């Protein structure tokens, strides 16, 4: 197995009541959720980016209606004004050196930096793209999608993937389908440079406690996602956790994930 080095990046955060994201949680305790992306380094293919954070474009797109409602519902504190561009350049990484961008789904906190990678192939599921490609501003809002974040040549650069696909053709990165939170949501599985199996689980759950205990979010979140599919995916993560305790399952927004931010 080819080992992959990886790190967590973030350019902002929002908060939510614990009870919303974890059934039986507190109405009075708020949880901080960082928008995170994952930078992977393949020994031959180079840099692979999993999602692209908010970027300043999120704030541009939500400065007026209807996008303004998005920021009103989930107020965001930005920690890196330059977004993914700033975070990579701070490490001496050229944006043009990132040739592979893996998009878990099309919510705005995952697509904000897409325009920063004009030379990259962009991988997503076909179902995810078909679900949003024709949505305008108002219809997109219902699905957490801001069409203005997408590069104009996106469709020409898309590469569709599905469950079990070998992203780079050498067995190092495998696609996992994680539907429920968003139509066509996908994650990525690999072995870290430390020899640990890792699953980047996107928003399949918001807290690691949820997959460990198989605890879904509050039923009100069914207004935002496919409840039955979400619960089936959470059950799948829970079973994987029980079968292989060494597997590191990494939800995008969990505070445990944020603790890995350098």
C-alpha cells in the first residue's frame, strides 16, 4: 500500500447547538465547527486536495440576497481571509502544483476555493453534480449551494467517480460513497504515512461521537438532508468502527478534526 501524508487546513468556523447535530445533546451547549479541507501528498502524483473551504468568495456570494440568508442561518467567522490560497502559499505550495481536487459535495463551505485551481482535475460523483448543475440562486440556497463559487469551466474539468474507484490508478486512494447529508456525497480512504487506515468522511456525520455511538442528529435536520440515507450511512460508519478500531474516521467538521489543524 502506498502511504499518503496528510494534514488538516481551515479558514473559518461556525457554531450550532449540540442537540441539532447529536440527538440527545444539549440545547444550551454550542459546538464550534471548523470548515476543514485535507491536503494529501502522494509520493508520485503530488498534491491532492480534499474540498476547498470557504474562501473570501463565500462572503462575496453571501453579501446580497438570497445568499445573504445562508450567512444569516450559519454565521461564519473567517480565520484566513485568503482562504485555501493563503494557507497553501504559506507553505510554499503553488496553486498550479495542485493537480487533483476531490470534492465531497457541493455545499458552499466545501467549494469556496474551487476557482483557485485552474489546472486541476476535479473529482466528484455524477449524482452530486446532476443534483446542483441547473440550480439558480434561490433553489441552490435550499441545498447549501452557491453557484457563483464554481469556475466557469468546471464541467470540462470534472471527473466522475463512484464507490470503490481507484482515484490515481495505484490503489492508494479509494472512493467511498456516503449519501444522506447531500446527494452524491463521497469520501476518500487511504493509508497514512504512519501506516494507519484513514477515511475522510466529509459530512457523513458532524461529530465523531455520532459514528462511535451510532447517534443521528436531531430529526429537524431531515429538512436539510435525506434522513433514511443519512442514517444508513451513519450505521455503515459505526459498523466499520466496530470492525476495525484502528480505522481513523475523520468527519470534516468535528472538533476532533479541528484539533489536528497545525
